[in-house]
C-alpha cells in the first residue's frame, strides 16, 4: 500500500501542476464544499489515479468503521483504556452515548448548563479581568479561540498564563487589579507543575495585595479531590471526564474563559459549528468528506512525497495562535514511532507543523518556501470577509496576497521570465547570473480553506475539521492519536533536576554536558 503511494509519488514528482489545469474541470473536481467552507486542493499533484489510491487507503484502514466507533464511545485510546468522546461535548442530539455501559449525555448537558451558570455569574460580577492558568490543551484551545473571536467579546477581559517562566505571570499580573481579578485554574490532572506553580503564585499575589482568595479561584479539572486539597471547593470546580483528551477539551469546561469572553449564546454557536462538521464527517462518503480529504492530502505530501513539514498559514490575524494550537493537536497526537500494537511504524509518522499568519510570514520565511531547496506544502486559510466592514480595502489586500502566494507557488518564474525582468539592467553572463537568483521553481503544492467570516460557528467547524483530520491520519498510520507518552521523560527528569538547579543536591549521575550546563547556571547567578 505504502509502496503504491510512493511509486505514484515518484511518477509525478516533476510533472507540471500548472499543466494539470488544462483540464478545465480540475479546480471544481479537486475541491469540496461543506459547512459553508470551500477546501481547494487542486494546486497539488493529486490526480484521479492518486485520489482513488488515497481513498482506497482510507477504506483499507477502516477509517469509516473507526470513526463510527469513536462517535459511539469505543475505547480507541487503547494505551490508556479510554474512550475518545470530545464530539459528545458538542452533540446536540439526545441520542445516548455509552461509555462502560453508562449514557454520558445527561452529564454533558448538565456540565454545559453549569458552565453557563458560572460564566453568567462572572460576566455579571465586578470582575474586570479573568486569568486562565493552564498549559497545553488547558491553554492553547481557549487562548486561540478567545483571540480568534475578539469581535464577539462582551465580557471581562481574559488573559492566559501558561509558561512556568515567571515572566509570563509577572507580566500578566502587572496589568491587573487584585480586587477585580478572577483566576481559573485549568488542568485536567491538577498536577501539572507549570500550572500548579503559577496558581500558587497567583494566590501569593492576592495575599500580598491584601485580597482574600475566597471566591477568586475556579478550577476546571477531572481531578476534583486534588482541586479540593488545593483549596478550591467542589462547588467551584467544573469537572470533565477522562474521555476528553487535553488537546480536544476546548468544547467543555476548559472553554470556560472563552464562554466568559463571548457569552453562552456565542459559545453554543461555536459548538454548533463543530457539530455541523461532525455530522458531515459522519455522513459524507470518504471521497467527498472534508476531514478525510484534508488528511489524505497530508498523507500524500508527507508519507507519499516525503515532504517533512507543513506550513499552516492563516490569512486571518486573529488566528495567529492557530499554528501553535495545531502543533499540539497534530504533533502530540500523531508524533509517535510505534503502531497501536507496539511494533515500530513502517512509515513516517506525522509531519512537523508550523506557521504564522499572513501577510506577516511573507516578510519573514516565505523566501524559503518559494526558493529554498525543501518543498513545504502550504495550507492557506482565509475568510471571504473580515469583521472590519469600514476597512474592507484591507481585507481585499489580504485576500489578494493569500491568492497571490498560492499562485506563485504553483506558477513559479522561469529563467527566461527572470531574464526578461532584469534584461534592461544586465547583459551577457551577468544577466544569466542575476536572473538565476530571480527564478522561482514553482510547482510547489498548497491547499486553501475558505470560510465566509470568522464567526463562532465557523471557528467551531474549522477546529473540528482539524481534529477529525488528525483522527483520520492517525487511523491510516495505525497510531494511537490520543495518548502522549512522549512528554513524560522530560517531566520526570525536570523534577529530578530541580534540586540540582537550586544547588541543594550535587549533579551526581548526570552526563558531562548536563553537569557543565548546571555549572554555568550556578556560576552566573547573582
Ligand atoms: O504535557 C502534556 C499534557 O499532558 C497535554 O497533553 C495537556 O494538554 C497538558 O499537558 C496539560 O495537562 P493538564 O490539563 O492535566 O494540566
């Protein structure tokens, strides 16, 4: 199977993508509309033969059956023995979803009602600022979505503190009035060292400001007893179950800061957008299924063509945290070297995902994308219109730039064209030399996702699209996309290194490099 894909890739590696558009139906055929969005993957080497090979791959790997199993509450997270049911958090229907023989839907609806009650209380209170303290999935989802939905904010200001670097919380607290600040401690496990350290610092700050901590902390966690031990009583804890993975948790209590910022109705619209994508994912045939196609394009570029990274390039400034969000979603989910059964993968796992919003990236790293030696498939995202109707000309420029980039990647600029550009300034060998630097190889793949406007509902659909893409890629690679053992070793070693950094313990047993680095720290502390 992988051999078929690789041999198809070998056959078309040097083919002109631009020539593929001689087929006037290409753009329409290799694109898809769903949930009000358009996904265009025609600017790739994928043709009819390749598409059917990719769809065959999805069929062979039982994507549809595993998808149905996921929605039905099967324990797909096999290494942790857990269901994968973030989709239940946004399910509207009353249809039962069973986990271990128990219907979880009444709990889901109750939690959403509790969130609304808490959010409305906060919005109606004297708190002017809310600080979400969390990291990874307990930060990136709400931070990304809260920024994305800035035009819908009508509640207290929301801030996000994640890094254990004291600079993060210090810079945030410096802006705030202790009397008017509410802290949300967001941690599924309620043991994460960064979050617990920041939460303690918040407590100390309130104490030092002479403000009682009572009523100033809310916890979002699956570990109620740890929250209680920490001093947050059960009635101030919004809980969720272990079948909600951290990086898939923005739809429930971890999204509380977002709900506080935009209100319950907008939050429900956000869930609604995700739900329409869920429905599409569950019902559309694989070849017309947006998450499936997005995943297959990813597989084609990474496992087929061998491109090592993919750039996510939102032409939407408010999606500036989307690349970071997707880095966790995609790389923590599919950055694995063993298959579900513990054997070593026989194919590359997920790619490096990175990016920045356009047009900023154009003035930074696009040089490499256009003329570097590595081919980097680019995923552009753009809204048909912005929220700033009085600045529509800005949006026109934004769209023009987005489309120009995918066109430039496709078309490139030949040596003759480059020569013509500079022939008035140079002649002979110098003309050739100068022209070479101005050549764009082109024939570089990109996809474009278009949506009407970055509304709560559109954002919900976009995030759900990416979540399902990760699921499909993971299924095809036979990876468990829902554990993250790869983060454990560093955590354990950091705990052991703590006393060595503070010079309470000698660096016995450490390698020479680590000892040297510890030595530098201790010598250079005032
Ligand atoms: O370190 C990885 C991780 O476990 C992520 O998967 C998770 O989103 C993050 O840490 C935060 O975990 P918690 O919500 O338990 O604090």
